[in-house]
């Protein structure tokens, strides 16, 4: 048996959603599993203990379609981050697994400890994964160096190469009974409520929209647009009953929509290279992509509402098999772990 640190990036809900399935499986496969979460407070309640909490290097969503770089810069405390990196005891674990989490990754790099990436970002960086037509060297560099790793296991919309697997669809979603009650579920966290309501109503007053907003504090109804604060249970209920999903080009929400057989339209965040790559991957599968809510793109949304169909996918439940492969390939042998512990003790 072994001691493992599983570190999760807390920005957004995607990494934490995946952790809901990964954590219990890891707990069943090791003697001790400690969890680290870095970034802003999560919208999702976590049913497992978090031993380490860190500020990390999170990004803050803006209100007009992109990241708020000014607020992101001002909320980042470099001295705190360096303190977290220097004091995280990564050398006391047999294995460190990072889901795009920078504190654990840089702590390992500083101490020359192996760090295994288990993330969507690892798959995005794989040479076989789709790329946008317009390259972004700076964005790619951020993606590559934000959370460095020594081995990579990735999840993407398709298994593009060895070491790249189809998405982790959490059990909460696999257990849903999808139906079509006619409304469209919207999750665009980089837009404020007022912009979403105005654009959706301008597009169509006959379509029912169910919007989940990170910028809203209470439910509200604006004609044919209903708005809720982000809530895991309410969002899953809306998703299961939806005719289609309009969302950013993140990973988990589009993957879950495809798995549930919902037609999908994505709008990648501005100046976010990972989402541009995701949009390129989805486009190769036939999912329509728009850049923003400008008038010239509304015809594409209208066409999607009336013509597009769901894209069939095959996303088997293989999370346990992926973890077994990772542990088999990356966990040191018992005799090696014992020698390492004796060396740490003698130091």
C-alpha cells in the first residue's frame, strides 16, 4: 500500500467534478490519500476531506466573455505562492498526482520529485490533439508551464493517442435519465447576467432558456430567460431535461452534454488557449462554434436551434482502468519506496 497526494485545480468546476469520481477510486487503491485544492472557493460541495488548501494561481472570470486579467493579477500573491510551494511536503508521498494544480507541480519540480499529470490539459498539449487555425505561442507556453509534470495522462473528447482517454463522466451524470423538455441550458461563466438575458431575448423570445451564472446571487426570471446561481444539483437537473446546451468551450460541461445526447453549441472564452483548442476539437466532431454574442453570430445560433442534431459519442466508464494503468506505471515498487523513506529519515 502507498501514500498518494492528489492535487486539484479549483478554478471552475471541471477539475472538481472529475475528482468526485477519481478520489473514491484512489482511496480504494492506496493506504493514505491526501487531497490538495488550490484556487478560489469552489461552487461544488466536496464529499471528501481536503487536507491541504492553497491559494495557488487561479484565474478570475470576467463579465464580457473572457478572463479578468486585472483582477487575476491583483489577487495573485507571489510571496504566498512561493511559501506554499516551499512548504508542501511532496517528498513525504510515494506518488504525487496533479490535475493541473500548480503548487504541487512546482513543489515537485523544486525538489526533483516526480509529478504525474492526470488532466485534460495534458491531452490538449499532446501533439495529436486538434489545434486552432490561429496559433497562440504565449497561451501554449502558459498551458505547458503552469503545472509542470514528469509524466502525462490526459482526457479529451476523443482518444487521439496513447495516454489520451475519453472523458471522465461522473457517476451523477451517468445515472441521469435524459429527456427533452424543450428548454436550452446555458453556462457561460465569463458573461454577466445582464448581457446573457439581453442577447438571449434578442435572439428569440419563444425559446425557453435556463441560465446558470457565476455572477448571480439569487434566482430571477426575465420573460423567457430564467437565471440561477451556479448549483450542481440544479444544473444537472436542467441538463438532463434540456433540448440542447449553449456553453463555453471548457471540457466537462461539453463532454457531459454530448454523453447525454444533447445538441451542443460552444463559445470559447476570449484569450483562453485551452478553450480555443477544445473548440477546434469539437468542430472536427461536427459541433458548431461561435466566437461571441455579436449580431453576426446570431444566425448561427438560430440555425443551431432549429436544425442541428446531437453528435453521437461513446464515452465508456474507464476511470478505474486509467487509474490502475497510472499506478502500475508510475508508483514506485515497494522496495524502492522503503529505501526512499529510509533516506528521507536519515536526512
